C-alpha cells in the first residue's frame, strides 16, 4: 500500500525522483498515465493489470466508456527507475499534469499520484474546506471512518 506526501522536483529532461518508500512496491517496471484532476497516476504492473481488466469490461457501445478508456490508455506508458531512483516522464504527461520544477508525490492506497505543487495545494485547499461534506457523502456507500 502506498501512503504519504513527498515534495520532489522535476528537471528539464522530465526526470523526477520517486520516494524511496515507493520504489520497491512499484517494482522494476510500472505504468504512468493521465490521472484525474490533472495529476498522473502511477501503478505497479499487478495493479495496472487489475485496472486494465476492469476497463476492458466497460460497455464498448457507451460513448463515455470509450472516451474514458481512450483517455486513460492513450497516455499510459511503461516506465522504470534509473540507478538514482528517478523516473523519466514523457513530455505529453508532463504537459498534461502541468509539472514544473516543484512537484508533490502522493501515496494513495494502490497507486502513486504525481502532482504539480501548485495544483496540489489548490486542490487540497478546496478539498479541505469540504472534507466534512465529502465524509458525510461516503456514509451513503457504507463507509465508516
């Protein structure tokens, strides 16, 4: 399981250090793709296989399902860490997530998320303000904190 928040930076070549705590769980190769809310999702190969299976089961005749599957898979790329523990992110993903110098790397259960520091701070601030409301809505899903 991935958890925690880490501050890192990305260089002009798109290289970014992955927190040491995440490296072993990610494995030698992993998948990076466009995530929701303008961040990147990073999946270990076994989690990617589970997600891929779920996406394959979406109804092909539904335009929303086709659109989401295209969005998710077209940005996906297999990555690996270099000897310094860095991942080289493709330019298309760097642009999508608006990654500049300062980034935030989050552990979110079965995946890692990579955020622009500015976008993360803005998202967190907005979510923090409505955290209680979000928690109340989750009660509808039989979810108990």
